[in-house]
């Protein structure tokens, strides 16, 4: 029956029973191809070359019958040539003759025809086949020029589609085809053949695995045999498609092994073009369970280096031809360097491992140095695959170290170097090497396709492998390299630092954008592709987020110029793993991909108002400048006579100038990439409202323009005041040597900028806005022997001198001068008062500084003949004297110096003080302590650079408070950068000694902050402060604030960090805002309390530094300081919170000297003693809470509205 359906002349030349492929050799007029399939179906395809027709027949047949048919059908061989077979993998079939194509091997005309379903072997079926053949012959003759092409088109398309559907339906495995997926009319063939070799590679093989929080990887390469590839499979993603098919078969094999492994697909270092298999432990505690090893096995397909000609994959060659470009002769062929490098990289795994292994063999310290380097990279987020940042990784670090060890490198390391020397040398090289000017070649190729110029013109960064053909750094971007070099420079500074920075180099994870960068912008990658992402770009970089990030990095680097030290572009990828029975993850939709832009600013140039471009005479350069800046570009003449293209950013004030970079970024992204400003979340000035007057504050009282002028008006007023005060010393008994500022408002550290007050119109200010800050000033007089030798007499003479100064200054300048006796000062040895001078809207509080006063107090305190009460008074007076005239003056000097050195430092201090106040910690944490905390983040910014924005400085302080192990470590602030390692050791020894003594005495002081002049950290905090409870509270609030910073999406969200939880307090005293003199400084004041409907109770008098809330807090602390802890916000707060001291409120035996209202612990609510049943009457007493609250309410009568 078969013979009846065949033409008269045919031939079967070869049949191989070892495979399922029959190949045709020789010459004939008719070709018959027979395939013996796995399920013993016999598929016969015969082609009559005379009529260009083909047909197929299939049936079930026994092996003996098959043999007899073969013997019966062998016929004569004609000498006529066989028609040339056109392969479906030959681009010439599509008219693509741009590249020469070698003849396809004739023995592969048809491969691996996919198994068909078994048909019934009946006569009717055979007759149907014969009828179908005739229809096929007719269709072929009418529609196709080549019967060979028709055969390949139908059979091979069916092969690919059948393979994918079979894997999905029968084996429940989705083939992980990369993007773009094969087209529906693709003609690609695939046949699985067992791997040529299997090798363990990577860190595990080299024994340089580093310990991380998660798992580590064991990389295994499975080399795909050359027989499954054809000569031009490197083109048009064919290699990737076959690689995906091969991987699917491997997945099915592992799945079928029933070993209990968990099998998933994943991306190779975030590259979805190159999926891999992830073999994870089952966790079932079976023999094959490797959960305890904490590793994941990565199965990575690879190929031999001779499968594809490297020359065809050179950096300047095109290996992906989009169809629209093929159809147009005008389109230039654009190179696909990233695609080419990606394919070539699959040939180099074992050779690179051999290269590194040789270095590890020759250099004993090599492995340890690589481990240290990988740890350093990992802690900076430069060696992780879940977040695409720089394209850098530990492998590249090792290869660079190998380059420096090999002969002929420009900066050579020695095989005899220790691991530390190797690490330091490599980091130093990375920090300073110019990769653009001098690419790294671990080896060089003799082929013209791999010259230095070819690599430099097609890649941002070039590090060529030992073969001289593969750029290992093809994924490294310019901004990525800049970030690596930035981190390397920081590391070198840490290596050179006299202070041990080991923890910041290797132990601390510093990959946190809120701490690392000065400005951060976030945006969703748009689904609509930008215009620059044309077909050529898509062919070379199928991952759109990667291309988009590269574009942003290039645009912003050019646009910001020297305004920024670093432009870093990162994007968080969705999960790069997926189940083997689901479709592969794709990044092209970009729905959930957030791109982050991190900027480290140059403080000297970031707030520049004008960007100057080329001279007007240079037309080409002007056009380029104008095209880049668009409508922002304009031609201007400058004072020096030059006429240039420029961009001008009109703004005033420090805060507004600090946001110029934000304007530039938003404008450039909109101009070049059509990204709307409202879709960009830019973190820079969100917290400025926290340190400015609220909108509810009347503008006629406190102008919002004060933020533009900054501290300049008050500093100018002080300078002028000091000058005029010196001018009156001719009329004084003694000359004035110096005038020193002591107040936070004169060192740019006050939360709100000092505002000039209209003293003549003070009665129009409501009571809630009547606080006038008095700025302390030290007036140092010359030494004189005329001063009394007795301290009490000296204080009286000082008071007289105040009166004389007031008289002279008022007479000469007309300023109001008031000598104030400090009635709260109960120590007769202290100065009884001060001089307030009202000057240009400000109040300067003058304190006379006499060196003899300090000498007398010191002598009196040290004199053993002095009575104990007097000696105690002298010690306290000496402490006050030193605090005012020495410590505060010295502190102000250092803070002023830091403000001049670091532009963002004042804003940081003000934000942190506002944060402490908002959490009601004003009574617990002195201003100076907060300033020292801020100073530490600027003076010792490791592992980052110095903050150049207030938001970053503020975040760093919160981070410091969150991580500080204050129970075992003191905080050392090197204000004058004079702390030697020996002095630091002394501070630590003092801290340990004091801590042990305090623990033995039952006292627990926390948070020691030391400086070179205060190694015991006792200047600013009172004895025993802060308590462990307060320290824990501060740390808990800081950690919560850091969490809010991480989670904030909108501007309003970030301000939640200034809202304190009130449920932790025992009682809360709610104050009447109308009588709180600093209420206008509140973060969220109510407007109705700032408009005085009646005249203020304070009348026309100016009460400098009168803070009614602070006064009330001090009264409560004076009366019940041992019993309750008092919390309040001195910056306009209208609440006072109380927490009962658990140590003092514990019931104890009653005594007269208890110091507070008590009641027996057995007292019932009705007022009767009622012991517990069966118990005797207790003799213990505890605080009478209700009575104490009533006393506090009576103390604050007129201020406290209610208690909750």
C-alpha cells in the first residue's frame, strides 16, 4: 500500500537506528526520508524534485516490516543534483544577504521532526492520506516557489510550537523564553542532547564565598553541546531561544527525578535574557535536603568558545536586525555591543575561573582579599542582584585584582602582599583609575574587531577578559562606575584615618539612600517607551528599565555638571524568580518598577544661580547647548563683557537656593524624557516648613521673608551692636576687651530664625506671640587690680558696672537698656543679674566677664578652711561661671566654625531640635547636646560623605540615635579635630569606670557624649542625666522616625515623624494657648489663638526671654522633680506630660520628710483604711496622685485648661 502511493523513482540512502533522524546523502531525483519515532510510529516524508511537491504518510509498523520496506525500496541513484536545501536558520531565506553565509551541512536538512499522535492503521486512513497528498501537491505548486521551503516552514514551525505546548501541557513547564519572544511564524529548530560537560564555577569553586544575611550561591554551568546549534544561531536572539528550551528540558529532568528539590527559574544577576535554574532545598529532611547548607544551586547554561566565531560578535558588529530596519535600505546598521557581549560571556565561565584560580594559587592572600572586597561591595549594595545599581559585582572586583597582579599592568600588586595590602591596593586603583581614558585589558586579541577603539566607542566602561574579546564590564554604566569610585575614595580615607574604621568598612550596611545621598528622586518608569528607545536600542538592550536608567544617568550627569559629585541611578526590580510552570517575569511593562536617583551635591556650586555655556561666536556649541536646555537657554551679556548662552535660576535665600538642583532635575527629565514633574517624588526641602513660622502666624507680626534673609539680620545686628558697645568704653571705668556671642540664635542653631520685633508696637502682639528671645553675650573686661578681692563685694561692683554701661549706651545711642536683678538666683556668690539692651528689634543680654571672679571662686572652693556650706556655694558658683563664660563661649565658637564649613549644618541642628521638642523632650535634652549630636554626623560622616542637605543631615542624626549602643559605647565628638587615639582610649576607660561605679551605686546614667575638652561628658547634662528610660525613649522614637522616612510616599507622610504618641504618659496637662507666650512657634498653631481680641495682659512692657510654659515646668520640677518626670515642647508646645517615677512612687515606710503628698497604701476610695482580707494594716505609704495633680493644677492656675 505504501508502494502504491510513492512515485516510481525514489531512494533512501541512509537510516540510523541510533537516532531518530534520517539524513540524505548523494544525488537523486526523488528523495524519501523515513523517521522511526520513539513511540514506534513510522513517519515517511518523500519529495519529488521534478514536480516540487511533498507529502507525508504515517502509520504504526513493526521493526521487521520497517526493515523489509527499506530493503524493498532502495533504487538506483541518479547523477542529477539535489536542490539546495534552504535552512530555516539561514537569513538569506528572508532576503538578508548583509553577511556571508556558509553552506548548511547537507546532512541536517530536517532534524528532529516532532512526534505526531499515533494514527489508526486502516485502509480508509491510508486512502485519506493519499487524497491529502494530492491536495498538498497542488497547494505547493500554486503557492510556494520552493517545496523545500514549504516543508521547512510547516514542519519546523510546528516543531517549535509543539515543543512549547508539550512542555506546558504534558510536563507543566513554561519555556522561559526571553523578550522579545519568538514570533508566531518563527522557523527555529531545537533538539536536546545531553550536556558536553558540567562544572562548578564562581565563588564556591574558588573558595571565596562570603557570608551574608541570606543564602549563598553555588554556581554550576551546564555546557550545551555544539550539535544543537547552527552557525548563525548567535543572531536575532536564536541562541537565547535555544538556551531557554535547553533550560526547560533540564528543569523537567530535575523535576522528574523526584529528589524533592524545589525548582524555580530565575534571572542571571537580574538579566532576564539569560534565565537560569534555581535548585533550592526541599526542607523535608530527606537525604537530598541541603537546607542546613544555606545555599541555592544555580544551574547556568553555557557554550564552548568555538561554537560561534568571536569576530562576528565584536563590539562594533550588529547581530540583531529588526524587521523594520531590514525593510529600509536607508537605515544604517547599528552595533549591538551589549547583546554581543552577553552571548560571548556564556563562553567564558570556566576560562575566567581558571584565570582566578591561577592567581589564587600563585598569591596566598588572593582569596582572603577577594572575600574582603566582596564584603565591602556587598555592604554598599554593589554586589547584589536584587537591586540593579552599578553593574558591578564581586567577580569584576576579583578580575581587577587579578589584572593588577599580572605582569604588564600599570599598577602592579605583588604575589607576596597580604590580603589587606591586596585589598587596599585594589580599592586605591578603583578610586583613582581613569577607566574611560585607559580601559583594562586582561588579554588582547589580534582580530581587528577587538581593538581598544572598538571597545571604547561602544561601552561606557571596558574591562576585557583574558581572551581579549569579551567586555566583562558591559553592564557597568558611567554613573555606576562613578558610584563605585566614590565609595572607593571613602574607603581609602577610612584606611588612612587614625581612627579604626573597620566596622564602617566591613560590618555596617551602608546601602541606605536616605543616609547616603543629599537629594533623592523617585519615579515610576513610564510604560510608554521614550523616543530614544527605538528598534535599534531595543535590539541591543531588551530590558527597558536598564536603558531608561542609562539615559537618565547621562542626561543628569551632563546637566548638573559640577553641581553634583555623584549621580547614581538605581531601580528595584520585581522578583527575578518564578515558578517553572508560569510565564517568565518581564520588566518591559515597568508597572511596578521604581527608579531612584541619588545625588551627592557639591556644596560650593550646587546653589549656583547661573550656568554659563559657550560663547555666542561658537554657533555649533551654542546650538548643542540650546538643544539640551531648550527654552531655559538664553543669550546674556555679563559684567566682564562676554556674551554667552546660559541658564538662569531666579531665586533667593538659602532654602530656595538649596532647591535649585531639584528644579534642574525635574526640568531636564521633562524636557528630554517627557516626565511630568508631579510624577517625580523629590526629597530635598520637605522639612523646611518645620523650621519656619506656620502659615497661621500673622504676617504683620512675623514675616515669612525671614527665611529668605536667614540669620544675616541678627548677625549683622550683633556685629553692629558689638562695634558700638566697644565705642563707649572710653566713658567706662575699664576697657572692653572682647564681646562673645553665647546664644544659639547667634550661632545659627535656633529652631526659628530670630525675628526683629517692633518694640514700639509691642502691645499689638497677642500674649501667645509675646516671647522675645534674649541673646546672651559675654562682655569681657580688661584685668584690673582695682577689683575687690572678696567675691561678694565684686558682685556688687559688677552690678554697678551694669548700671554705668546702661547709662552710657542709652545716652549715646538711645537704645533702651534695663539692668535686671535675677531674683531666681539664690546663690549670693553668683552674679546677681545682667544688662538687657534693646537694639534694632533684638535683645542682647550682656554678662560681664571678669577673670578675677573665676580665680576667686576656684580658690574659695579649694580652700579647706572654708566652711562646708560656703565651699558648696563656691563650687556651684564656679560651675555656673565656667558654664557661662568658658563652656558656652567655647561651644559657640566651634559651632560657628562648623556652620561656616558645612552649609547644611545649621538646618540639620534646627530640624533635630524641632524633632526633640515635638516629642516633648525639651526638659530632658539640652540644646548643646543636640548640637553635639549633629556635629558628630558632620565631623565623622563615615561610611558616607559629609551631608550637604538638611534632610540628609537630619536623617543621619536619627540613624545615629537608632544604632548607637549607648550602654557600652561613648559618643566621641572631635570638635576641634584634636582627638588622638590615646585620648579616645582615655574617654572609653573613663566611660567604663563611671558606668561600673554607677551600676554599683544603683544609678544608671546613659548616653555619654565626650569632647576633647570634656572627656567625662558632664558639661551639659545634669548629674544622672539622661536616665536609661529617657535614652530608650529617644532611641525608640528615632527608630520609628527612620521607618517613617523609609515608608513615606508623600510630603505629608514624612511630617508624621514630628507627631509624638501621647498614650505612653501617665497624665497630660493641656494648656490654654492664649497664655503660652511661645505658642506662635508651634508646629500647627490655631489661628484663633494668635489674634488678640483684647489687650494683652503684658501691656506695653517687653519681657525678654519670658516663656510661661518653661516657667511652669520649672516650678513643677522644683516641687515634684523626684516624683514625676516632666515632658514638654518649649518651641510653642501647649501640653505638659507627666510620668510617675516608678522608683519614687513605690510604697515605702511613711516619714515626715517624704517631700510630697502621701496616703496609706490601704486607703480605700472612700477615705477609710481597709487592709486586704486576712492581712494586717500596712505601714507603707505612697504618693497621693489625685492630691498632687490638684496641687499642680493650682500651681498652673490660669495656664492649665484641663488634665487628661
